[in-house]
């Protein structure tokens, strides 16, 4: 399994430079690195070489790939048609091609996340660096496993309790009709199997995101007040999706602007911009990503013994945070993101007895 590393911040070109420098830094250490970027000209220009939709070696221990949504959609669409042929006696989409489809909103993020998952599962890489948009859309992409698992929990239960769900599992009339259309006896138990498989994938994604040695992010900013404000906002939102932010990379040669107060307790690494194509000063100034991520505050800590849930929400104040409870779940709204926390059995069903916002932590007691 690889370390998946991404960079967040408003400065797009600066972020891409840091991603390239980090890829070279880690490749020089002997790690097998994949640098994955979006389908725009930034990475090819900075790297001085063209990129393909499949990984290609650009330096020792370093490969690069450029995600193209149309190609990824076509490849995944072929898998969808195989599944349809497996379950339906008369496939209805076998003559539809991926390039004929309009890409739905959010589809590009889902396809990019799946591509990262597949490269991770291949075992070919020690580190995967994702040079995405570096904003709220990247964070929503990384938070997809948790948000989708919430929908599956809710809608699977709704289906099981619905007339349709009961009809599928109980009706002596509908069962033969279902069996005549599908290659399997589609009972309620069989219907749950695909959902269970999806849940397993999502659980793996959530577990990886919760482990800073598997997935982590770093904020890239300048000393400009707007860049700093954006970085702080992304920091808080990253905690909401469960992404550990390991540190701050400040693109500046002015050592007086260390921003330690704005981003405490995270360490701030001063990194100079590249000059005349010389990448080495930037590479030399990069932090130890794994070490810093391991020491960073965890986005969430559940203390069953003391009946508390602690969420680290920097960049927000108590007026911007809303807390609600529904059954075994607690929902926290902060900024433009909502997080649903599924409580462990020891706390499930217990009402919230108190909540306070202290030192950037939301502390919930049961």
C-alpha cells in the first residue's frame, strides 16, 4: 500500500511546483513514486515533457500520469457493461459507449479517486502524489467514501422497509418475474450483496483516510493575507472530511513571515520558489512528510471510556459550527461541509449531554 499525498491551497502553480519537488525528493530516496495530475498543461510545462493517460517513467523511480475524464469514463463504462451482462439476461446498455455519455457533476472526482485506488492496489508504488485542484473539490473527492457510506446506510434501510423491498423478498408472484429477468434468485439477501461489497470498498477508503501514514495533505500558501485565509479554511474543511493535514509549506524567501501563529500547532516549512530551472533549493527545503503527518492533530478522536468525541476544527469558531444528533449518528456542519459520524456501539443511542468549542476542538460529551 502506498502513501497518498496531496497539496491544498489557492496558489495553483505553486502547488504543482511543490508536488513535482516532493515527487523528485521522494524518488531520490529510492521510493517508487507516481505523480498524478489533471488534464491541463501545468504539469507538462513544469516537467518539460508530455504526459499520457497511462503512467510513464520520467525519471528514476518516478512515473507520471495525467487523468483524462473521457478516457477513464470509457474504461469504467466497459466494466459496467460487463456487470450488466453478468446480471441481466437481456443487457440494455451494451450498445452505449462511454464517449456518448455526458459527464455528470462530480463524476470526474469519482473517476480520479477510483484511479488512485487502483494504482494504490497495484502494489507498484510506495508513494502516490495527487496534484488535483487543491481546493474544496479535492477534499470532497477524498471524503467520498464517508459520504457515500452514509447514503448507502440510509437508502438500503429505506429499501428494506419499503413496499418494494418487502415485495421482492416476500411475494410469491414477483419472485418468479425477478428470476426470469435476472440470472440470480433476487431475494432481499441477494439484493444486499452488492451493497455489502460497496460498503467494503468504502470502509477501506475510510480506514485509509483515517491513517495519516496512508493518506495525508499539506497546505501550500504564500504570506498574502487572502492565501493565508484560504489555507486556514481548507485546513478546517480537511478535518471535516477526515484528512490529516501534516504541515504548512510557505512559498517565501522572507524568513520573517513564518505564519506560526496562524497555523499552530502545525509546523511551517519555508520553501523558496524555483529559480532559473533549479529545483534543488526547493527540494532541499521540503519537510519529512511522513514524520510531520504522524505528529499532526487527528481530525477526530473517539474516547469511549470518557464518553467523548473530539473534533479538530481549525479555521472555524463556535458560531460557524452546528451539531445535531439522529439515532446512532452525529452530524457536524462547519463551513460548506457536513460530516456524519457513525458512533461506536458503546456510544450509539446515548444522547448528547454537552458540547463545547475550545482551542479549535469541538468536544462532544455523551
